[in-house]
C-alpha cells in the first residue's frame, strides 16, 4: 500500500500555484508564518497535523509524511487569521491566502469588508 501511495505522489504534476514549485510555496508560507509569530514544527508520529497553543506560543505542527498540498493548506488556513497586508509577500502567495480567506468567509456566511 505504501508503494501505491508513493506512486500517486509522484504522479501528481499540478502544483498549488501554477508555475511555482510546491516546495517553494511551502517555504514562503513557513517564512511568512514565522514572521507573524507562529512556530512551525515538522514531526513524525501518529497524529493529525494542526494548530495549537502551548504556553502562549502559537504552533503549527506538521506531520512529516503529509503531502506538500496538505501542509500548504494547513498553513494557509491559519495565515488567513493574521494581518499580512503590509508585509512584502510574493503576489501569488498573497493571492492564495486571500482566496482561502474568501472561501472561509463564504463558508461561514460572513462578508469581507
């Protein structure tokens, strides 16, 4: 079963942001998150990736085995809650965050101002 999962990962040719490597997208999102005061950890183990707060520290814990797409989605979800408008960010990264924020607002029934 591990072989099939690995083969599926290799077959995936589309990236989260067209024209950008998912690894680059992930690195830029991690850098932005760190600049906004989040700590990011990549760990092995039997757990679900997610956000938590420990001793006044905001953490994003990523499972090392998760796909780039899943890691990107998790970090992007959390970044929608942080002010990033005045920070210098790659336009495609900013668009990814704003798109996610818009999706989350429409799911929650609220409107952007």
